[in-house]
C-alpha cells in the first residue's frame, strides 16, 4: 500500500470510531435534554466552541473576502452535518449502533459513488465499476444483516 495513504486512512478510521461513539453519547444527551434535536444542537454547539478555539490557536481564521468568493453550495455542509447528527441521535436508540453506522456507511458509499461519477463539487471523476458496485452491495448486505 502507498505509504502516503496511511495517514488519511488512520485519521478516517479514528473518525469512524468517533462517529460510532458520538451517536450513543448524543442519544443519552437527548434523553437528558428531552429531545434528540436539542441534543444535536447542543452537540453542534460544543463542536463549534472546540473548533473556534482550535482555529484561533492555529491563527487560521478565514477572511471575509475569501468567504464571499465561495460558491453558494459550500454553505450547506453544516446543514447536512446537522441532519446527520440528529439522524444518528434519533436512530441509535431505535436500531442500535451497528445498524445506525452500517446504514450511515451505505448512504455515504451510495452518495460518494454518485459524487465521484459526476465529479460534483470539484472532486476528480472516478467511474462506477463492478468493484465499486460490489463494495456497496456488500455493505448493503451488512445493513440488512445488522437489522434482522
């Protein structure tokens, strides 16, 4: 394996553990706050504080002129993330962590394959071939097995 791939793979493996851990923690926050959407909001608020501190410490605060130059669609990422956090917070108590994360990964793979094939959002075009279809299908089987 290309050694340049190791760091991003390790980062994403750790991020995956974080996502799996975040869902049940936020579900408990929902229990204490009385509402899964409130829990998602509180989770985002904590994340905002952490990111403001980290970005400030790095001295990497973006300029207003740079932000004004961005296309309109770059601003929907936060809304998409909010839906994910709420969806995981809601779902984990109903279907469990493995099924929640399996369905999340399946959705990510389907969405990712479409984005790759279209070259959307300025990513390099990668065609959908039989190997990629098989990878998505195997995860789909995993989702089915995790909820039955």
